């Protein structure tokens, strides 16, 4: 009679640890969604760029925008990845601090001055009137 050798306890324990870590860590590998933004009501803001961050996973545009009362509001706008922006004609230095730009975006549902500008809705109008899109994947 052929008997299979017993599986050592440490192999079983290791398999359980790996399986547990895989289940716990799997959500971290998935991409985040845009549930915090209101895609049904895009807005357009105009302001002065304070910083443009060209980095993965998403480029960021920071700008100062005057609200209805004339108060300066500091906006943070998440955009697409550098690869997507490059395919749409962008370059690392296309937006500079001090530029007056107009950005169409979907803003945060909670009213915070943050938003996402990308895909079909997103666009940036530069000081010279050029329109930068983000829809080519």
C-alpha cells in the first residue's frame, strides 16, 4: 500500500498565512474609484496655478481660485497619469506656476475644493487659449 508522506505543519501554516494575506491585501491592488466626485454636475473654475505635479499615478494641479465673495480658495485637481496626458499632447512643463488657467472638472460631493479632471469631461484651457484634453487613453 502506497501512503503519501504527511505534510509538515509549517507548510500548512505557511499556506494559511499566504491565503489570508492575499484576501486582506487584494483590495490594495485594485484601483480606487471616483465615488467622492459628482460626475453629473461638472464645474469650470478659473485660477492661478500654484503647482503642477507630473507624477504617477495621477498628475495634480493646484490653483488659487477666487470664490463669489472674492476670497481665495486653494483647489487641488487630480488628473490623469503622465502617460495618458502625454498621449493627449501634454508635457511636464505645459502648466507653470503663475499661469491663469480654466479647468473643467467634477468636484467633490462634500463641497471640498478638490476635484477630478479627466476622461471625457476634463479639460484645461491655457493662458494662450489652447485647450488640453485628457480623453485619449
